[in-house]
């Protein structure tokens, strides 16, 4: 049996840091109902089942992503009214705007995305559960 991976605790304060979080979230899945934007707190929180690429043997873990300093959130091709609808993350990117702000985009399979206008890059990704085995490893075309 493969050793359990150490829980990830990642902080992003610039686009390069956010790229590391993007790699960790590739192929993570979330239900639309697990996406919460708190406008007064300027916080976007998403709970994912993250595929642990860093582990051997195919495991997933429950993880939370939180973006701070969020001014606005827009969704495109995401079934917002269907709380059990599932989104699968392809990448998390940052497009600079008026420094130090810009837009964090969470691109999803099927062409959907979630765009958060932020004051600056301020993101935290943390694993919050024990890993569990999954028989389905994500596959990508070369």
C-alpha cells in the first residue's frame, strides 16, 4: 500500500504561486453547491475533491480553496441553479489588471469558467481530510 501524502497547505501571493495551486487543483471536482462567494467579506471559497497527483496509487482528498480580496465573481457555462452539478478544474490562472489586482480564472472542463476580480493575488489551498483511494485516475490526451 502506498504511503499517505502529506496534506497540502499552499499560499499564493503572486501569479507564480497561483500556478503551483493550479497544478495541485488539476482534475479536482466540486459541486456547484460547494462554491460560496461572501461579498461583504470579499471571499470566494470552494470545496473540492482533489486528485493527489503528488501521491502514488491514485487517491483523492477533500480540499478547500479560498480567494481573498474578491470584488466580483462571474460564472460562464456553469449550472449555478443546480447545486449537485459538478465542475472539473482544468487550470487556475491570473490575468493582471490595475496593479496589483486582476482576474483569477478557474477554467473547467466543458468550456465553463469562474472568474473572480481580485484586489491582489491572495489564495490559500489546504487539504482538509484524510485521502481515500479512487479507482479512476484522470487521463489526458497527449
